[in-house]
C-alpha cells in the first residue's frame, strides 16, 4: 500500500534580530565571563575535593 501521510507543519515566523548596542554587547560579554568564571570555580572545587579524597585514601 502506498499511502501518503501528511503531518501538519508548524509555521514559524522568523523574527528579525537587531544588532546590540555597544553597551548591550559589553553587558552580555560581562555576563558570559561571569558564567565562565563560575564554571571554572566549580570545576576547581571539584578537583580539590577529589584530590583531598585521594589523599585521605592514601593515608588509610
């Protein structure tokens, strides 16, 4: 049987993206740096916790 099944396709409208002003770009950049720094701190804390756990295991 050759049947054609048609699915309703969603119509999406593409909104035009306006370029950011220099002030908006600066804020967005700062926010990105903050997020990256937070991730770096979180990773470093995890590394230190692992290192401390390994040191404690080595003492046993």
